[in-house]
């Protein structure tokens, strides 16, 4: 059972009210101090892609972008020729 004498009243959105014990509030503020330590530990758990995969996906993206550029340049060229015929 929660003792409301030692609690802090928290107001959240949509009219919800929560009560948090003062000790829990202190734990939450201390956890903010360890934020960067937590970030570093989580980044160590990330499985980073290998260089081979990164280069493969980079080249695939580059080729795809070049194909799109060539397609739209071709459309522009064809439309300018058609426009030139009617002027």
C-alpha cells in the first residue's frame, strides 16, 4: 500500500495523476547522471555491419541513384526536343 504522506504528486497529460515515493524520485534523478554510461554500454552491444556489407550497399545505392539521374535527364532531353519541334 502506498503511503501518500511520503509521496510526490505527479500530473501527467489527459488529467492522469500518479503518486511517486520520494525515494523513487531520487533514484530517477540519479539515473540521469548515469545516462552517458548507459549510452556507451548500449553502443557496445550494437552489432555493427562489416566493411564489406557497407561498401556493397553503398555501391548499390550509388548505382540506383545514377540510374535515376540518367532516366530523368533522358526525360528532360526528350521533352526539350519535343518542345523544340513545336516552337
